[in-house]
């Protein structure tokens, strides 16, 4: 491949990453909570049943905010079932995942776990089977200090201090026919507006996210955002986006290109949100909460991987095993998020443990890392700072990406996909410039020349790459380190220039120290 030229300048930034960009998600789904983060009786569990081996891997990943309790689950959830004496909590049918919910873990346990992990909590309210009244009651239960029935109930349950939860999602994927009590955009817009009003009347400090489309492929995409924001514009700070990439077709170049559709999705939602603002002559800018993103397809359309008969408790569903190419596509998604740091100010990897997750656990046994653990760790730990604009002069290829998950079964054309997908983050305090670089060429190494304008002397601090001759290689409980990052040796810096050679089909992280 010919030399790929990249130029950036220290003075030209897209924006600074918001701490909430590095979030994740735990849902009452399969073994995410039960047997995942929470397993009383596990050798590493503490007195509250929180697995310390999982917590230690979570701390490595350093997610900043955690979405809970769903997902599809929240649209049938009664929050009252999950608080109070554990022995008295009801067992319920969960219609989202066709399992039995024991309610042994609920809102207060979630808050305790977040505090232990040093993570900000993000709660979703049920706007499926329930509505504004249950939502404002939950805010009062969680955030009101004392002196009312619900705040005193929380205190009686043992949590004297308010939870002070700031970020709330107004339901989940309410546009999706699979959602319990899905709604039209106008129906949802009205309910979300009224829920937002009363929730903020209980606690003025809340930040709220209205549901956007469940994916760019939804037939209602665009119109949905427009209508929902027409109803909620004055009452919310965020609109949500969800994306799961797939390789159903076994077309790896298209799969690695598909993260570019995430860029399009973000830019389209920004345009719609700003059009709603323009119609009002408003300077308010609605921010984007990309609160579900990942690769997910093997356990998505196959019903057995999604649902187990007999209403089991915590069934092993959605236990997607990730390979090398998944980690590469995933890295591309991290780059898309970084390069829109000006408008995507919250995001959640879906999900954290066992169900479509970077961390897997064995019941009673160890926890281990999937391939996607690594790019998330790089993104989360090294992606904080000012994201610089990059100009990439690079050969391209054409691809067609199949996204058959929704009402629209169609191929998206990607006529000119640059082989290099890149983000550059300047950490001013640390004196670091970090490059996140995906080489999408399956055959050829990518020779990269970069000029870092405004940085007089750069030096390579560390350089890592994740690649494997076998793109289908996975980690397993027996071989948990089969796929892990290795050193990237072909990197040199002099003055403000960097020369590197990125291996074929590789995820690369190059950290430069700045003189
Ligand atoms: O993350 C798995 C599921 O994907 C979530 O419950 C739902 O919101 C989405 O469809």
C-alpha cells in the first residue's frame, strides 16, 4: 500500500471527551447480573455477593458510568419489586428475556456496586408498562433526602443518604416492535415529556435522555427523532442512539467498514436535533447518548441463543464469543465515538458481563477477558482529553454492509472506505498524544507518516497492536489470553513526525509523549 499521510495540529480540536463517553451497561439479562457481577457464595464474593474477580476486571476497564436495569427488561420492570427485604421480594416473569426475575438484586444493590467500583450510576425508567408516576416515585425514592413516604422508605431499607443519581433514560427503545408496550413517536414523545417534567420537579438537577431510534436501519429513523424532540426539546438534555454491528455475511472488509455508518448515524441525529432547535430559534444543543453500542449478531437472531424454554433464572443467553475481527470492528466504533466527542457526551458499551460482554464468568469459577476487552480498555484509559481533527490521505475500498436486524432488510453501500480509521487524543495534563488506528486492509501492512503540527518534539512512549493471522481466533476459559495486545515495533518519531507500519487487519494504539 502506498504511504498514508496524516496531518493534525495541536490547535485544531473537535472537542474534549466527556467523562461519560466511557460508560457501560448492565441489564437484568441472562447472567449479566446474576452469576456475573453478583454471585453470593462465589469464592471471591464479598458480604454483599459482589464478585471481586469481576470487579477487578471492571476496574481495569475503568468505565465511568453504568446504565441499569435495562434495556428491554426495564419496559416491564416494577422498581418497587427490587427494594426492601430481599426475602420478601417477588419472583416475576420477565417478558423481555422470557426468564424468571428473582429480584435479589435491585436499585440499592446497583448503587452499592457502582460506589464500590467508582462508577457513576445511570438509571432507566419504565415507560413501557408504566409511566410518569412510577418514574417520579423512583426519583423521589432515590434522590429525595428524607421526610416523605418514599425517601423515608429508602432510609428504612438501610440507605440513609440520597443516591444522588443525575443521569436518567426515559425508557428504552420505545420505537422497537419487540419492546414491551412499544409506542409511536407521538405517543412516546408525549409520555416522555410528561415523565421528564415530573421527574425534574422532584429533582431539578437531573439530566435526561429521550429514546432515539433503536438503530439507523429502523423504518421510522429520522421522523422518530424529529417528533420525539418536538415533544421533549425543552425538558431533556440528550437523545439516545443504539448500534450493534454484525458480520452475518462473513464479509470482513464490509464488517470493518460498517463502523463508518456509526459516524453517519451520529451526524444525522445531530442534524435532526439541531433542526428542531432551529425551528425554535433556540441555541440549546441536545447532546447524544450512545447508550448501547457493540458487535452483536451470533446470539441475536438465533432464538435458542436468545431464549431458553421453561422460564429459567439467569439463563446463559446472548453469550456471544468475540473473535479478533470483532475486536477490530469494535475498535473502529471507539474511533467513531472519539471523533464525535463534541456531541456524543455519553456512551455505554452494551454490555459488561456475560451477555454480549468483554468480561465472561464461570459460575463458581474464574472470570476472563474476551477480545473486545482490549480495545475498550485502550479507549477508556487512554482516550481522555482533546480529540484533534485529523486529515487522512489514504487509499480506499468499496464495501456493501448487510444490516438485516430490523424492519428494513437492506444493504448499505460504502463506496469509499479509507483503509485507515484514526482518532488522535491530546492529554494536555499528561503531556501525551495518543493515536487509535485501525488498519482495515486484510492483506497489506499500512505505512503511516504523521505530522503532528504544533508539537515540536514527540517521542514514542508505548505502542501496542492487536492482530492475529487467524481473524476468527477467540479467547476461551481454557485459553483466556490467546488474543491480547502485543508490542508494535515498527514505530519511530523524530521532531514532529511519526513513521509507523501497522500490520494487516490490526488495532493499534500509539502513545506519544510531548516535549
Ligand atoms: O443489549 C441487549 C438489548 O439490545 C437491550 O436490552 C435492548 O435495549 C437492545 O435491543
